[in-house]
C-alpha cells in the first residue's frame, strides 16, 4: 500500500527559467520550508532586493542539505546563469576570482546551489574601491532585552542625525538591527572604515555603560557592540531581504523607523514577506539620498 509513504519527490522545477533540483527538499529542519519555497521567495522579493544585491561582490551561505550544515563561500568554481565573476586584487597582492549577481537569474542560480543567505560588499563592481553604503551592525550582548537594543538603534540614529546623515533601518533576522547609511562614492574603504569606527567610538564615549566599539567579546558584557568592522574592504554584511539560515526562516528586512518598537530582529519570516511587499517600501528613497562623509568627524 501507499499509506504513510512519502509523496514522490520531484526531480526538478523551473523558476524564472532556472532549473531548481530537488524542489521538495526541506531546507529548514522540519519546518517544511522547501527549496522550491526558497526559490519562489527570492523570485517574489527580487524587485525589492535586486538594487541592493546585484553588482555587489558576494559571500553566499550555502546549505545544500538544509540549515543543519552551512558554509560561507566567496569563490565558486562553477557559476550559473546571472552570476558573473570578477577578479579582485587582495591586500596581499594575490588576485582572486569573486562572484556577483548580474541579473535576477543569478539569485536563483545561487538558490539552486543551496544558497540561503546573501552577504554583500558595500560597494558595486563598477566602482569597487568606493563604498555607497555604510552598515552599523548593532550586536547585543548575550541575553540582552530587545528594548535595550532598540534604545541602541535610536542612539545610533541620534549620532547620525547630528551629522546630518540620513539612515535606514533593517532587522538582521538574528539578534540585532542594522542601521545603513547611503553615501556618495567619494570616500574609499579606508576612509569609510575610519569614519564608521569614529561613529562607534562616539557612541561609546557618550554612553560608555551602554556601548562598546571594541570587538573583543569580554568587553561586550551587558553592552551593545557597535560593529563598525562590516565596513572594511572585503567585509560583508547580510543583504536586505536575504533569508537567514536559522530556524523559522527569518529575513533581514527593511523596516520604517516608526516600526522599530513593533518588530523584533527575527520576527519577520519568509512567509510574512508577501504581506509586507503590498505596503510602501521603507527604503524607497535609499538611492535618492546624496550625502558624503568628507569632513565629518575629522580630528
Ligand atoms: P545578528 O543580528 O545575529 O548579529 P548578523 O547578520 O548581524 O546577525 P553578525 O555575526 O553580527 O551577524 O555579523 C557577521 C557578518 O559577518 C555576517 O553577516 C557576514 O556578512 C560576515 N561574516 C561572518 N563570517 C563570515 C565568513 N566566514 N565569510 C564571509 N562573511 C562572514
Ligand atoms: Mn549583527
Ligand atoms: Mn556583527
């Protein structure tokens, strides 16, 4: 008989012209979020996501058998449709091939390889050495209450407001929030990283009991680490609308500042996104903001 037997799994499907093998595979550890659902998710969000993820050097988190076993990958031997290679000279002078997304198909080609998370550089390949965004990643100490993390986000915004810098907010899909500042492509990586560090230090100096700019774990006790290190050349942070490879399929999702008190860092999940896409885009002005960091916070 067939009772109790699993329905026969399909070999492959096609999404946006890209072949997705093993579409019925459960990617999320018993949550029955399949590879097909992941592919359809990325197809659904692509219009919102593509401006932030395409033309940017990638580090992908692949989980070919689901979230139980994942790995980051920056260099790929084989790439699929919509993925492009770029040769980059590293600090030590070595030249290495990296990968970026050239079109929406690239997102799905990555999904076909088991990718769940997309991590990006803060610059685009046409002007690699000049970032167009700065990411402040607020990393709360173990067990910190979310209201304290929200206070950190507001304090971060205060510092940026005082510098007349417009900033945008997203959940990380994990434990914290990310405050992202679009910038003109006039300052190079070193300047941007130094500036991000100065901002983190300003937080620490003004509220030393609440924030640290020191990445060492033992300095973080009870505090939020203002992770400015995301802003160095070759560092990455998770892309807007990327899924996370964590239980329940949370998303790193752009939110309005007014939503900060209503939305926790890992609240919005894959299956919540369709509803959010019907509403206004919280980051619709992101690339309309023109602002520079030159002359800001100089010693
Ligand atoms: P959370 O809110 O839980 O902190 P997060 O995405 O901010 O979520 P972090 O640990 O603060 O997570 O940030 C780590 C970031 O560093 C990742 O998002 C990723 O972009 C980058 N990263 C960490 N390890 C690697 C790695 N081995 N290869 C590439 N990128 C990495
Ligand atoms: Mn973080
Ligand atoms: Mn971090």
